[in-house]
C-alpha cells in the first residue's frame, strides 16, 4: 500500500468519471467530477494494487474510540491484479485502522449492493441503512 502520487490522478479521474457516469445510485445525481478530484487530492487515500482507498478517521457520537471510516474503494488500474478486492476489505482496511489507532472499520455500500457481499464475507456486519431524500 502506498500514498497517492501525482501520476495516479489521471487514472483516478478516469475511474471516478466512469463511476459517476454508470452508477445507478441516486446520490450520484449530485456528483461533480471536479469536486471529487479536489477532494481526492486532500483526502486520506492510499493505492493498494489496482485500488484507490479513501478513508477518514474520526469518532461517532456514541463512542470515545476512533474509527476508520471507508469513504471509497475504487479500481483505478484495471490491469493490476496484485491485490484483490477481497484483500482490500479483509486486510488493507483493518491494517489502516490499526495503523491509525482505530478500534473498528466502518464501511458502506452506497452503490446499490455491489460491495455488501464482499464486506460481509470479510466479517463486516450491517449496522443500519443509509437513505437519501432530495430537497431541491
């Protein structure tokens, strides 16, 4: 796993553009590629094999313990097979949590079910459901 470098930005932008174009998730109607790329450049992010992992570290209202919060796992290098998605969710996310002193990893599946089976296979358990209502 390594930090995101300048040479990664083009492939990341291409992968994000593809995601924003093809995603059936309703919240993607609000997505802006420029905003996403600006966020990527300042985010806590790592490249592991073919994948971009964006995350944050924080606390919830109910616990004093820090949590690693997965924001996005996205394949950006299609020809790289050095790490599987299963390794990302079962090894890399917990590894980042340990590195940052986090007690747990919080993940989501906001792309209409693609990631949930992978997370559950790696031992993650559902804690709720995310919903959205557009107001404009």
